[in-house]
C-alpha cells in the first residue's frame, strides 16, 4: 500500500540525490561566479546586474506558484512530478549555455540579452526544480526517512559544488585561453551536458508513493489560502530568504575578495616557500569549504536527532554567521586564519542546507494534517520562490554595495572599494544569517509534534484507502 512507511533503497536515494547535483552545477555557478561574469566578462555594470536580479523576481512571483499548481494537477503514468525531470532536462541545459554566452552586441543589446537569458534560465530552473523538490515530499510518507533522503540529496549537491569549484575556472582557462568569454561558454556546455544526464537518471530511479487525500478538490485559491496560514512554512520561508541572501552575498564576494584584497602570495608551508596565484588560493578556499560542508551534511541525521531539525538549523546558521563576521578582522596575509574560519562556516552550512528542504516537506504534512488538503508542489514552488528571492536579493545587494563603494572591474581598487569588498565578505552577509537563525527559534514542529502528525496521517490514509476499496 502506497502510504505505508517504508525505507527506500540506496539506489533510489542516490538517484534522487543526483537530481540536485544537476541543479547545483548551475546554482553554484550562479552564487560564486554570475555577478563576476556579468561585470568582468560579459561587460555590464554592477548596478545594472543587481537591478536585473531583483526585477526578474517579479515574474518569478507569478510563475513559481503557477508551476506548483500545474505540477499538483499533473497526472501521468509516471506520476505528477517525475515527468518534468525528463521533459525539461535538455531545455535546462540549453538555457544554461545561453546564459553564459557573450554576444557581440552593444551595451543596450547586451543588457537586453542578459535579461532574456537570465529570465529564461530562471523559468526552466523553476519547471525542473519545483517538481524535483515536491518529489521528496511524496517519495515516502516517513518524515525520518525524508531527512535521510535529504542528506543524500545534499551530499550529491555538495559534490556538484565541488565539481564547480574545482573545474570551472580551469575549464574557462583551458577552453578560452586569451578569450575568457569563449571559455565560459564552453565550460557551461560541459556542465550542461552532465546536468542533463543526471536529471534523466533521477527520473529513471525514483518513484512517487504519497498521493493527496481521496476526493480532494483542486482549488488554487484554497491552496494559496492554506499556504498563507501555514505558520511553520512562513517561518522556514522567511528563514530561507535570509539564508540565501547570506550565502549569495558571501559566496559572490569570494572572487572579488581574493582577486583584489588577498591577491597572489608567497606562503611558507612546512618550511618550504610556495608562490600561489589568487586563482589557486580561491580554488583551494572553495574546495576546502566544500569538503567539510559534505561532512556536515553526512552528520546531519545524527546532529538533528540530538537538537531537532529546527534547533539544528537555527544554531548552525547562527554559527556560520558569527564565523563569517570574524573574517573582517583579518589582513591579506592571515591565510591560515582565513581558511580556518572557512572550515567552521562551511561545516555549519552542511546541516542547514540539508534540513531546509526536509523541513519544507514537514510543512506539507502539517498542511494536510491541519487542513485535510495536500498541495506538495505548490508548497515547494513557494519555497523555491523564497530561495530565488534570497538569491536575487543577495546578488542585488552585493552588486549595489560594490557600486556604492566605487568598485570598478579589472583595475586596482581604491581603499573605499576594498572596504566594500571586505564588508561584503563579513558583516553584511552575517547579518542575514543571524536574522534567519532568529526566525527559526519560533518554529513549532518539534520531534514530538512530527511523530503525532505522522501517525495521524498514516491512519487517515489507511482509512481513506479502505473506504475507497
């Protein structure tokens, strides 16, 4: 019977996780390199890029819930959500390549092209990721098992992050040579092809097991009304906006921080002197963080069993914010301290990222338990909107801060511009991390509440199945 609690096979957990690896191949490029690409390669101003990030969210506010409503109302022999991973895998890859293609246009033409391709990519990202995220809510009725699935998902995502951090700058250099724009386009071709393959594997290896209550009427108005009164969702949704704003400001600052503040250095290790370029240092910085983030993700089930999902999320987001703020105290030659803080911050981010989506699926259970209705995809669509809003706010804030402090691409920066870069790497993102942590202190779905809800829902589903036999 579809609603019985059951453990998933390792094959299915890995298969599901590969879908987020596919998305993260793009998402990490967005966080770490997109603003840098637009300002230093593509050739538009930081102000124009920041404004674009925010303006395009107006359309997302419409198309994200629309996609959720469409997915909830989709019925195929493959299920509601899995088919979109197959149907839109190739468009997803094509949109990614178009976004990182630099056309031979003037300033106005380039800006129009950037708006069109960025919006297109965000739309296809929605079409793929709303059903993908909703799939975790119906892959098993067990909240505990969903936390395990979420761990597999984010270990895969962080492997995708590792791939991006290790390979992108290298591919840009190898494929582009003196032409950096060509290097970016070809690097994204490689990542896009890999992402397409991973999404197809996710489609082929997963199964949907939880269905909406029998007889549920599909009213979008009622679904939205339910969402607006879902207090747990409102709290994790707000925390997500702050969390992603934090991650994007901090992540987007790394390239600028190393290129213009840390720069290339001679570093003594084990009695030997090594000459590192800024590119080598930034790659090592990112990769070291990813390794410990994966460790944090792997340990999430154990940590959350002690502190609870919300407690772990809030506590570790606060830790990451504090360690980020401490970066401001460092000078360019405090490399060991800089890397030590990176390890602390990155380890703390692991459980936060894992638990974020596991908590969202719990809010879908809460809606069904409280209202007798389930709209998993709409909840995930709204959740994806909060994520993309955080990404947009983070990108816009970083771009505007850099512009406000007088940043100019590809030149030696003024002391004021360097101050803006340092603040963007430390205090500015830290404020958003702390705000997100404070919100989750008030999250009401503790372990006891979740066990009660899960037992009630299993019994209700059992009764509904018996009544309809």
